[in-house]
């Protein structure tokens, strides 16, 4: 998909000036890191588990078409109706058509990044179907009219005062800023929505081909309520969520929850296949009577055949963004829709086209932390480098950058010229710094707009070593 370009740099610049967001990030950023580190250490041989996770997900990608067909057969045998959506528009149309078929007026939705990817809420609202987010973070953001800031903790940038204000503006709860009371108010409000809803919409963490079932994990139980209380359930999942065997779920869950929040397991793990079985032994009325499963492609099949293939291993744990210094500084709203941090830097260009947000693959320090913590060993920095190479091959980088790289290469390939240029630059920087710091250079205005440079000694390292060795 190719749409008008969006500037990461412009969004990041705005975010850097948001003191409230940066303060909130400073408070929470270390918690995810230490929780994951402790959980991995307690597990024991976490590296072998990561390797196992990589192999499971590689099998998913290798056998994806056959596994998806197997999933479709088994899910339909269990009473679900499976639809294939080639793109976001098709997925929106199928969802709206299913909702209209059941004359739905109210939908409850559990957190779904795929739903964000296809902009589902807007389509449902346009069709006259009120849609209520039921994950607490997503619910807060829906009230605020904002997009998720993080895939696991979508409202992590919101402070309690802001949330209290939002609740008061929307007549939710009794007022006050007590966190427990705010949570109780949200729960009470959302319980009524669950009971009144005509349809429940969920994503899926994994789709198991051998049993035709979708797994969702949540900490609040809202996913299970959305999946089971309304008479109609709609599951929307990217085709990359497919996994061959349900027996692999233990390893995948162990990786997912430890990498995401440091938990051994999420509070709620729900596995469901088709619709409610009319022959329930206990005669209960639990479970939806109709279950529609929408399998979304939206660029994933093309990714499978491209250099970005390994990105399809992603299990959406969020560990890469939790450990990314750039994400910590600029927050989740600087990236594209739905996906953020290092995974977004690869996934967004892969799904929306390389030129949608052309500076996205460059928003990295290349420290490699994301790859080190990724539970399925996705080489994120390497994939970003491939995206950069593609931009160079397609000649879409700015002329000034290409000219500078050309000049740099020309000089570096000529040692005498390099030594002369380096010595001249060392002297120049010494003069520009005036003995303290270099604060601006006319030919690098962007670089110095957010940084300064300690004044160099006026000689190159080679010159200093030469002098030492005399
Ligand atoms: S890329 Fe890896 S670390 Fe990042 S969300 Fe996906 S699985 Fe988690």
C-alpha cells in the first residue's frame, strides 16, 4: 500500500517538547526492562526457549498457506465462518456486513492491534454501530480520542490526573484521582456495555491450525467477556498469527508474557474455536451463537516473499520498544498507525510501502537492544538496514545525503586525502568549539539542533599516536 508520506522527524520533534509525556515515560520505562530481565533469569535457559520460539514461528511462515487452509477447515467444522480479507478495506467491509446481518447497534471490542491497523472503529461508527473499547488503556484512549502509544500498554503515557479528568468529562464514576476507584468506575461502566452488546470483536494472539482455534491473552479478562458474552463474535487476525500445533502454545506463551510484562503467564488465556455448541453437556448458554473469523492479508503474503519475511515471526510482545532508546525519547505517537518502536520501523514500511514514512528505518541508534530481547530472534537492526539499502537503490534518499555519502566514500578510498581532510576538520572543530563545545555547524544544522559536541583537541587520533610513538 502506498499513501502520502508522513514525517517521523516532525512527529518526534513535537513529542520531544511534550514534557508530560516524557515525564510519564521516565517513570515507567525501567519497569518493563527489569521485569523482563528477572522473568528471563528465573526461567533458566531462556536462550533455548527463544531459539524454540524462532523455530515454531519459522515453521508458521514456511507452511503458512497449508496451515491457514487447515485452520479454516477445522474452524468451520467447529461452527465458525471463515473469511479471507486481502486488504484493510475488505476486512472492514466483512466486519460491517456481519454486524449489519445481525442488526448490531453496539459492539464491544477487546484490544486488537490488527483492528487498529485496518482502522476498524471508524468504519463501524460510520455504519452506525457504536464501538466500545474494553481494555482499560484502550478505553481511556477512546475517551481521549488518541491512538495507542504502546502495543501492550496503550495508555502508558497517561497520568492519573488526566484519566480522572477524562472520566469526569464523560460522567464515568464519582470523581477523584484514586487509581483503584478509577478502575472500579471503568469496570462498572464496561460491564454494562458487555451485557448490552450485540457483537464482541477480538483479535487473536495465535491461530492454531490443528484445532482451528484462536487464542487471546489479556490481563483484565475483557477479551474473554467480549468473546463469550455477546451472541455474535468476530475475530480479526493477521494471517501471520498462524501456528501449526496447539501443543506449541506453552512455549509461545512462556515467551510472550515474560518478554512483554515479565509475567509467567497472563491472567486470562482464552482458546476458542467455532460457535457455541448447541449440544453442550451442561445445557449452558455460554459462548457466541455465531463466530466470524476474518483472516487478514494486507501485505503479509508479499512480505513472506520479500526480504522482510523474518518480521512475520513477530508475536507482538513489545519488548523491542521497551528496550529502544529512541522509543523512550519520542514515545509511541511518533511512529505510524498501530505499530511503533523497532517492530513498527520494519512492519510499517513492509505493510504500507517504503516511502510512506521514509525516515522511519533511520530512527534508530543501531544499538541492537531490540534484537537481543526479541523472543523470536528477529534481526530488527538488520531489517532496518535492508530497508535503508532499498531506499538507496531506489534513489529515494535526499540529494544532500547521497552527495555527502559519495564525498565521504571518495575521501575514504584515498588515504592521503583522508589524512589531510581529517587533520583539517580536527583543526576546524577546535576553532569552532572555542575550547568548550561545538554548538552549531552551518553544514549540519539538523544534527546540532538537538546535540552539541565536546571540543576536540585539534589533532586526529593518528597524529596523537604518531607523536606518542616518537
Ligand atoms: S519484533 Fe520481537 S520484540 Fe518486537 S514486538 Fe515483535 S516479537 Fe516482540
